[in-house]
């Protein structure tokens, strides 16, 4: 009897420790964010000629970019401003390549119109070395942050997230010139709070590629081998540069994200650094996906993941097939946007109703 009491106490202490650790991580993140915000040269700035966009809070910082929550004084709405700053030390060739990339990102992103894709409003030039993309604002952090906070999602929550992502991919794939996102990962899936059924939106088309036609067999040559985040990229992207890739690159990423949402870890190279994944050819050896015994997951969910994580693209489901899979069939194209509820409900609250 005493043993059971001690066991229960141990479990409670472990849960409390986990909670405190998550809070600690949140604090560290916030301290870093404030520090970056204080150091930023855009701190307390407005941008564009008539000070149209007022920069309010730094949301995130990448290698050569910062994302700010900003207020658009012309349209009276909150937006996200992604400010790209070309490194002054770079040579002309590197600068030109960076700008070319950004313009391509803008050209692709600006034409996209889907409820689960962050809208791009415009691209502004700030000065010779700096430009800014103005994006639809999502007010609920990203899936990466959510997973770090909560470990994993329930199967039901996963279905809602993945269903919306697949919906967006179906839209990208059905265009006359299909678009491959090429960098789908939890950090690029933004959560929108304030809706009864929460919404997700995919963002960051910086590595995306546009195919010539919508012909099913069409594919494009792999030009940026090693780009993207290795945990989420399929084997064919690690092969010879002449290997052709298709929208099935994103299908693999969906499988990895779905697995991670349910099991709380990535299926391949979870504990490995990016460098180790590359050095050890982890993804090139990713021929079989193993499912842990816990948590208990439905056969349908496992089948969905397996169809995404087929090593050979020819055996992998395409986006259309995926959107018709029983795991998400009931979610795709069914998310109805509802007015924000007045209470401050959490994503979990919303899902439980
Ligand atoms: N972080 C990156 N892009 C964002 C956006 N559009 N809204 C909110 N946070 C973001």
C-alpha cells in the first residue's frame, strides 16, 4: 500500500518538475526575445514613407530577418512585418542571390489565397540593404512552440491540424503551376487563436518552388540540396542534385509532423543535430517507420503516417490521395471560421467542445 502511495507521489513530483521546466523554457525564450527587441535597429520604428506600419513587438528573429507585430495605420489592422536585412559584408553576388530568392518568395506567396495560408500583402523596400514583407498576422504562436510547451497533441487535435495543412497543400498542388513549399515544419505552421475551432496557417515560402505545369508526372530538378530542416525532408532531397522532386516532398513532411504531433518526437533522427543527420545519412536510411507502443494510436492514423513516409516517392501518397484519407477526410475543407469567443479559451478548450 505504502509503495503505491510513494509511486503516486513520485509521478506527481515528476509532473510538477516537467511543468516547471516548461515554464523555465518560456521565461528563457521571453528574456531572449526582449533582448533581441532591445538590440534591434528597428526598435520603436515605423516603416514606409508615411509611417504606415508601426512596429510594436518583436515576434521572432532568424539569421537575416526579424518578424514584428505591427499596426497598419492605413487599413487599421495588425499585421506581421518580416524585415530582411542583407549583410553589408556580403559580396555583390551573395546579396543579389538573397534578393533574387526573396523576390521569388514574394512572387509565389503574393498570389496565394487560401484560409490556411498566411496572406502576403506587400513587399516594401526600406533601404539599399533592407526590405520587408507585410503578412497577415496570426496571434497564437506556432506549432513548434506549442509542442515544446505541451509535448504532443491528442489524435483528435492532430487530425485538425494536419487536415488543414493538407487542405493548404491541396490548394498549392491544384494550381496551374503547382507550388512545393519545401520547408514544412512545426515552426512554419502558425496557430490562430480566438476562433471556436482553432485555425492553422502555413507560412514561410522562402524555399518554395513552382513547377511548370500541373501534370501529375511533372517534377523539378533539385536546385537547393540540403536546404530546409533535415528532420522534415524526404530521402530524395539528400540524393544527387539531378534527382527530380515533386509535391510529394511536402507529403513526407506532413508525415513527420503528424508523427511528431502524436508521439511527441520525430520519426527519424529525433535526438540528432542537423549536422549528424547529414553526416550519418540518417534520412537516406529512413526506409521503415516504427511506431512506439505508447500512446495508443488508431490504425487509421498509423496508416496515414505510413502513406506519407514511403521512402520511394512513387509509392508515397500524393496530396489529393492524402486529402481523401479517412484520418482527415472529415476535417479537410470543413473548418468553419467562427467569431472569436469573448472568453480567453485555450486551443485545448476549443477542441474539447
Ligand atoms: N511569425 C512569423 N510570421 C508570423 C505571422 N504572420 N503572424 C504571427 N507571427 C508570425
